[in-house]
């Protein structure tokens, strides 16, 4: 294990199972709240489910693979960088797109949706870069 791998503290692989468990519980929670089995306000249910979904995605992103070598670490860092760049460009470009389309192209995206799209972009980039190595 080199110095870079020691410096980047990733979670053990067991946390992937925990993250998938959280996602399963979120899906169950959403189904129960939609079918009115759980009497809970829609806004509160949305906030709870979004928060736990973001926690699950963060756990998945920060969990080490079973086989973590220098190339995988480099791919992970490139994917994180690309995801961050995607988020910044998205936030900068969105007002100009709305201005160009005279407000008819309104993307009223919140912080949660931006973070989820950044995580999904990260996982897509990781998959594509791992597949092409």
C-alpha cells in the first residue's frame, strides 16, 4: 500500500451492504408513505427520504472496492473531479440557459437534486473508466 492509498481514508467494503440496506429501507418508506400506511406529511417524507438517499450514495462513493489498487484509486479521483466539475458547470450554465429560453426552460433544481445528479454522474464515470481500462 503506497502513501496515497494510506492518505485517502476509504470505508471498508461492508459499508456497501449498509448503503444498499439504507436504499431498500428508503424504498420501503416511500412505498408505505405513498400508500398512506404511514401517516406522515409529504414534505417531511420527501426530506427524510432525500437525506437518507444522499447518505446511502455517499457511503457507496466512499467505500473501498474489494480490489483497490493504484489504478482504481486514480480512476476514483478522476471521477470525483469530473463530478465536481459537472456540478459547477451545471450551476453556472443553468441561469444562462433560462435567460436564453426566456424563462421557459426553468430548471428549479434544489441542492438535493444537484447532489444526487453529481453522485449519479460520479458512478457513471467510475463505471465507464473502469470498463475502459
